[in-house]
C-alpha cells in the first residue's frame, strides 16, 4: 500500500515564531495595544515554586537542642 498526503499552507501559516505576551504593562493599557496582542493563557492548576525562605524560631532551636541533650543522656 502507498499512502500520500497533500500539505498546504493554512491561514495561520507564518515563517516567524511569535511569542505570546505574559505581562500586561501600564503602557499597554494607556495606548490600547493590548487589544491586538496575543497573551499566554494562565495555568491555574500549577503549584508554583516553593518559597526559599523560612527558619526555625530561636526558642524552637533551643527546645530541639535541649531535647537532643536529654535524649543523649537517656
């Protein structure tokens, strides 16, 4: 069997890769240019990055050190 396909340029054919906008700026709102720009859709199900901050409270540090000392003492 021999299969063949015809491929034609569609209405959305373009040789340039257009990246959709990700941010809406005040300049876009002032000029009204946001109406003609394609925007990237939001992904509401993504979790995002976990925060890279956070430390133990000083009193919790002391409590864990005392607990470790008492555990080592038996």
